[in-house]
C-alpha cells in the first residue's frame, strides 16, 4: 500500500512548510477582515473562506498521504494535532466573548449568544446559524460567534475525511482517488443545484461546501502532474491570482453564492498552490512567500477568530454603525491580539508543552467543551440573567410597544442605516 501512496503524492513528497501558502492565507484573511470592517471596495472579501477551505483540504490530505506512505499514520495522532492547532485559540476567544456578552448584551441577545455558544462548542454552529439566520438576515451585530460556521465545517470534514480516506486506501487501492473525485463532483453539483433554491443551506451546510476542501485533497493526491515548463507555471500562477482578485473586488452580496460562483476563488487558490509545488516555483509564489505576507498568514487563524467578535461587540456597544476610525481601531486591535494569540497560545500548544500528555490534552479539551456548553445553557435557562441589569430600565424591554429610541438602546431592534449582513460574516 505504501508504495503507490507514495507514488500518488510524488509531486509533493513529504509535506514541507511552504511560505507561499502562508502568503495565500494572508491573501484570504485580509479581504475578509476589511470586508467585515466595512471597506466597500472589497465587496467580495467573503471569498476568503473558500480559499481557506481549499488550503485546508490540500494540507490535511498531503499530511495524511505522507504519513501513510511512511506507514505511521494514526487517527489519534491526527486528532491530537487538530486539537493542538484549533482548540486553544478558539477556546480563548469563546471565553472572552462569553464575558463580553455577559457584560454588554441585553437578556434576549444573551440567550441567543448562549445557544450559539453551545453550538460552537459542539462544532455544529453552521447548522445552528442555518436555522437561525437568513441569507441576508439583519441584527448580525448580536452574533459574535457567527464566523465559527466555517470552523464547524472544517471540523466536520476533519472528523469524517481521514477515516474515509484510510478505509478507501485500505480497501480500494488506487481507486481511492476515484472515490474522492466522485464525492467532489457530487458536492459541487449539489452546491450549484441548491444555491438558487435554498441559498442558506448551500451556504452553511457541509455537503454543499465539501467540494472546496475536496478540491484541495485532489490537488494533494497527485492526480495532476507537476508543471514542467516554467512559462506555463508562471501563467497558471498569474491566472490563479487574477481569479482571486476578481472575486474579491467584483463579487458582492448580490452574487449567488456559493454555487458555481465559488469555483472562481477556489480554482484561483488551487492554481496558486499548484504553481508553487516542487523545487522550482513561480514568481507569484515567491512574492507570496515574502516575510510580510507570510507572517500575516501565520497569524491568520487567530486574526480570523478575533476580528469578528471585536467588531460585533464594538457595534453593539456603539449602538450605531462604527465610524471609519472606530473600525480601523478594531482592525488594528485584532492584529495585535492575533499576534499575541499566535505567539503565546497557538505556538506553545503546537510545540507540545512538557507535561501535557495526549490523555491530558483530550481530557482538557473535553472539559473545556463541557464548560462552554454549561455556560451557554445557563444563559438560556436563566433567560439571559436579567438580574445582572439595573432594575429601573429593565421593565422597558418587556413593554409591548417601544419608542424607537428605547428599542435602539436595549438592542432588541434593528436601527436605521447600513447593517452587517450574513454575507459579511462568510469567513
């Protein structure tokens, strides 16, 4: 088995760190942050999530195939690495968000937050927000965990795909690539078919998003041979970058998405990954690997985690839309927190700190998950802890008909002017 697995991934060989992929992460996350901050020029910045999905599918499959080729792949080791990579920074953001929600949110909004906290802790927030938010739902200023829908999809993929790949390799020989290809086609077809009919389902649910991760998996499989001609490599890289730039600046909330539209940024990401493979890389890949972009890529996970809750809580506290200066301040704060989170939370756990065994890691992760579930349930069961609020203004929120000013103050109604739409929380 190991011989042909090694041959199928011969284009990449042992998984190595690629600075150009770090740069591609930066190309994905920066438009998302700017889009969420209200920079109208990046009207399609939400496509960053699709780029991340392709990257994740490629890296995870490359890692699994490389370990299979060496005869050392273990599901437990794989899940341990995922916990070390994803959980620490996520749990920190969930804890901070829980404190801020308790401090700032009115009871009905805290109840909604509690429900989303439970769903996030169980990695089913994509399903939660599918039932909770319309495609262009308003009042997303009260949903600081909305962006975790994409993490839920990735986690669902990480749970199912390694086991599926292991079984397909063991029982199907080289036919595993055909299995992945068939799943890719089915998922893409479902996304294209469902997007016009039920865009919420196509947007939030894993079956219609899996093809984006599977595209990266197919690229890692070696199904496409490496580029031999430098001119072709350069051309593919330029086309890939152009596709992403087009999507970022020309897509908008009016673009039917994901469906066939998502092919544009996904193919762009795949072409850039493909052009950067092997000993010789493209000029675009070398540019992506430069230190500034690569560093932003390294902190991209923490940056993604922090920026949306900060924007939501600031918007909620401010009552009205954030000014340009306020939004810029939040973006800067997000970068600062991302650097600190990457350096002091992500990195230490990825380096396997002394004294924390696998058993302790799994037990700690389970304990944290239970704690967040309990916290969210308490938010719901207590109806938002109304007793924490001053008693005098509280009866106003129970009034059947409130004047506009009161509804603006208690956060239970939508205020006039631009709002943050679901398309603005796509990654």
